[in-house]
């Protein structure tokens, strides 16, 4: 099954875990997170707070069997007071993997400034694949935008969903 939102195509990702440069965990905080180069994933979890935006203007090549390594940007049980913005390229490719995501907001996370994709998100997995997946977030504000000219392309033998929102009690 395949899903496509405004063009795009899959590319091959590089193997490896999330770079320690882009892994944020625990009760700490930072004003912003910004990737302008190349990394394997951006992982924000376990009550970490970003007081501004999380931005990708470069390349995130995620490959792994499950989040966070099978996801470009993961926000798990943490808070983003700004927005998640992709104007670069996010790829998630691992054919034997059960699930892959371009951007994943999950398990009690809060995002106050929404998600904007102004670049390219491409996800190719044998299991379920999601371009932008908000599942089980505690609170989510300012919506999800796939900008004019941006693309989300998905290929999967399971679910193939460009933008998914579920089990999120507050979504505005």
C-alpha cells in the first residue's frame, strides 16, 4: 500500500543510532534544537523541555527497527513550547521494520506551536508507516501544516498514512 501527499520519493538512509548531539532526555531544557547538517535522528524524551522550536533545515536519515531510530524526529513524554519545523529532508527507511515515522509525537508529549512540513518527508517500511504521527500526545496546539510545494511520501505493506492524529485528548 502506498500513500502520497504532493510528490516526493524514497531515498536510502544510513545505518546507526541517534547521534548523541541530537538526543535530549531527562528533566533538562534547551532554548532550541536545530539541525542544519546530516544526522540519523532527533530524539527528545523523558520530560525534556524545548522552550522554542525544533527545526530541521538539513537531512535526517533514520534507519532502525522502531522509534526513535526508525523516526526522523521523535518527541516522547516531553514538551515543545514552540513548533516542530521541517524545511529540509527527513527519510526513514528500513524494510523489515515494524513501524517508521517522519515526525512522531507520542506518549504524553506536549507541542504548543504545531508541526509544519515545508520540506520533504519520505518513509518506507514493511510495517506501518506515517509521515507525521501524533499518537497519545497529552496536548497539541496550532495544528499540522504541509506547506505548498512540500511533500510527504509513504510506502508500506501495512498502514501508509501521511498525517495521523489519534488518542490525543487536546488537539487544536
